C-alpha cells in the first residue's frame, strides 16, 4: 500500500485523468493531461506503488543519467500532480499513468483514496478510441457521466459500445459506487491515421476540459500542429487511391447518425482489406 501522508490542502479540486494503453489511441488522452501539466506547471505530489499493479516485463522501468552522472531508475506507475491555473479559484489534480497489468479493483481503490485525501469533488476521465470518422470534420466526442444532469449539461453522446473495457471505464464505475461525481470524454480518432501523436484529437479533449473547469486552457501551438496533421493525412490520401476513396465514403456518411468506434476485429479487417487490394505490406497509414 502506498503512503499518501503529507498531501496538500487544495481549493475545490477537480481531477483530470488519463492512462496510457488500451484507452489512449494515438496518445491523445495522455497528451491532453501532459499538456495541462506543462502549461500550468503542475507539481507532483504522490504516486502509486508500481510493484502492486504492473508487470515490469510488459512495462519496463527505464534508466537515465542525472547531471552528476548518477544513474536513476524511473518505474512505470500512476502519478498525481497538482496545478493552480492562473485566475482560477480552484486547483486541478492531474493523474497520468499506465493502465495497470493486474489488480484493477485495488488500483481504483488507491486512486480514489488519494482523491478522498485531496477532497476531490469531481473526476474527469479522458480516453481516445479508434473509429471510422473523417479527419476533415471535428472529431466526435462521446462520453458518459454518473450524474444524469451532466449528460445534458455537457451535451454528451453516450456510447453504445459493448465489449471489453479498459481502466477508464472501470475507474468511472468505481467512482459511481463511491458516490464521487465522474464523467468521461472519449475522442474518436480516425483509425487510418492512428500513429501518435494526434494533436487534433488532443485539442478536442482539451476543449471539453475547458467546459468542465469553466476556465480557459492555453493551447499554445496545438491548433497549428493539428492543421499540420490534417495536411499530412490529406497528402497521404492524395498519394493513395484506396485511402482517398475510403475517405470520400466517410465524408458522404458524416452527416448520418450512428458513427461508432470500430471493434478490434473490424479494424483488423479494414487493414487486411487494404493490404489485399494493394498487394503489399504497406497499409493506408504509411507515412501518416
């Protein structure tokens, strides 16, 4: 069990959390939390003991050299930082970590223990999933909330997905059981352009964070990077007839309801179809 003594006293704190792995297509959700850490100069306050939750052969620790040539080991874990946005009367707790390898219920208990110690009153969970959406349009955001009023307030489009879930879904259910208000935002990342980073997806999530926190989030050069990302996808589509045709089909369907995330099997089938048509190992995401 981790030691959470010595945590700071905060002002009406709200959590914003994201986890690497299954929940994080194109690193879009962890990229959003990392952006908030940087622009608000968040200070780290605690971390979970990784020994309980991670398989170090899957998520290996890394070694780095400090200024005095001392070698340090960084362990894969989930870290908690606190930010004080300028002009705000509340603090923001930023949680960025890796989806645990084991003991998910205990993991959620420890996350919520820290939140309780910090007197957090709301948890905002960020995720990113692969979907068949056109890159030229605003990327859809789906989500859910433990408070039905938040669904209407933030115009959430509930997901109809059924199947395997990740730590974001498990943690939100743990929040519900613990009677902690929680909501999640899932950005739909184009599956044919899923190589990280995807600044357009990160930007979409940050706009949602702005709504919940009711304060501006400096975006720095994210909009410019999103435009550059779109141009790279556009160039790839111009050079790939199969991809270009597929994108035209998505554009035609963009006005229809029912755009949904692809299952793992469906994504694999899409790539296999492109490979068969092209007669080679290069899929439609090459160069994106």
